[in-house]
C-alpha cells in the first residue's frame, strides 16, 4: 500500500513540474515584438535593422544547404522586386559558413547582391541565436519602427501585407 502511495505522490509531483515548466519554454520572436537590431556591411551596401526609412523590411534567413529556405529566398526576392522600393526593402541573410558557397549560390540564383548578406558564423553566430532560428530558417516583416508585423511569410502574401 505504501508503494502505491509513493508512486502516486511521485506522479503528482512530476505532473506539477511538467505543468509549471510551460512558462519556461522557448517562445522565440513573434509578431508584435521589437526586432533585435542588426547591422551588416558588405556587398557594396550597409543594412541596418530597424532602418527607420518609412518602409517595411523583409528580413529573410536562409542557407544554400537548406533547399526549402533557398527556394523561398528566390521567390521572396522576386516578389520584393515587383513592389515599390519606397515601400519595402529586402535583407536576406545566409548562414553559409563558406563565403564562396554563398557568393556562388547568389550568382546561380540570379539574386541582387546588394540585398544578400552572409553570416559566416553559421549556426554558431549571435544573429542565429538572437532570432531564435533553432527550429529552422524563417523570415520576418518589420515595420519602419522596428516592430515585427508578420513571420513566416509566403511570397504570395507579401503584397497584401504591406498595403
């Protein structure tokens, strides 16, 4: 009888700990949050987030070794090119550790080098951690005040989000 009581008490304690830990779980960056600031130099252009230029910024993260993020990067770049540059700017950051792989991919994918940036630290970089990319590459639409207004944007949705 005592064994059953101990097992039951142990189960209750584990259940309590499990329920309490939900508040500690990783939340990541979500719409409504202030975007962590970043500054990139290179490719002949500097890029700062937030850029406070009275336009949206589409911040996209990708890597050449991740086929889905690479394809989405191309589709997003094509959509941004269709839109008014006074309304939206693209900052696309690759986490390829090899600069030659990055530049080759940008060339092969026919992307505008002024909008593509490389973070050679890869998954070990501070930027990777600040934007909570543990669960995969994503993108963020950031308003002129640096507030994230959307996350994981499909290229087809982009024009509707900035109007």
